[in-house]
C-alpha cells in the first residue's frame, strides 16, 4: 500500500535576519523582514523526500501551511524541493499550538495521511507542542526529536532513533503515526532550477478556514515582548585569588 506523507510547514522570520520589535512592544515587526521555511520543517520535508528516493512506497508527499497568502511562497519552495502536492489553509488571525493541531488533524483525516512528519518546534515561538498535541488528538503513536528513521520490510512500522539525556533511544511505531524532527536527522537540499520549473505544474490546493467549520477559543495572551539584556563587558583578571574575590564579593555567586 502506498503511503501518504503529510509535512506541516510554518513560515517564520529567516534565522539569519536581525529582528526589530514593534514600537508597542507586542511582537516582532515582520513587515520588511526576509521570511523562510522553519528550519526544523525543512528537515522533516527532506526526510520524506529521502524516504521516497530510497524506494519507500509513497503515493504523495503533501506539504501543508496555515496562514496568510504569503505562505504560498513557502509551499512553492516545498514543491520545488520535491513535494507532490501543497495545501494552503487560508487563515489571517493569530494562531497557537492547539489551534494548529486541530486544523492539522482535520487535514490529516481529509488527506488519509499515514505519517505526519514535522519539525519539533518553530523558531519563532519555540513552543514544541504542536506535534504532541496532534498525536493526542488523532490518538496516534508519536516519536519526538527524531535523529534517524528506518522502515520495516512491509512498511507498516517505522523505527525512530531519538536523543535523550541518557544517550539514544529507539522506538518502533505502527502506522499511522506522528514524528517530529531534530537537527541531526539530515541536512536539507537546495531546489534546482529544473525542479523549480516543474513545481509550477504541481497542484496547490487552497482551503478557506471557514470550510472546516472549526471553532476554537484561544488560551494564550501576549503580555509583551522585549529584547534580552545586553551583555556586560568582560574583565581581565590577573590571578585566581582576584577571580574568587570578584565571584564572591561582586557577583555574589559563591
């Protein structure tokens, strides 16, 4: 049986861009910033593409993004990288992990997904909650922080190696399942010009949020955003005794 692989994608501020806060201190001013696919989601897409290249029977790799019209740029990149289909769930408002998990659950059921592989967290909020909430809503097995994956001979189970405090842990999951990816899983590829051209012929499905008939009460309230405190200038000390004196009497950490 060919598998459907769903890869949720989030559009975030490019990690190499210097950010500026809004004047009201309620968030990041993204108006003139370069945006990109969340790095952990890129890793998830790359892993799905590698499964297909290794001969895993995959019917479709489906990239999904939830948000404003600009999300389609990220989805076009996913199609150029090798995804077979893209779904844009059009939504203009604020989001939170549980809200996103509820939407992804409905899309996973609609697309008959066998595996949902996604980044362990987004670099803008670092919540690290959506994958776990989604697995709970679907009542599917889950493996978080994946650093290696391999399928069983019949492709009905997948083994996931994950890093934990004590070392490495191996989990065997029956399909369908949810997997979240860590940095060490792989290194994402770049889109080639021929694939960028081919991406224009691939389907981009647009779904209005109102079509889902979903109601949700937001549970998060943004109290404010502020930059981290500037680092203090360092001191050059001449002896261990002087270091101990500073730590004890100035910094008061010992």
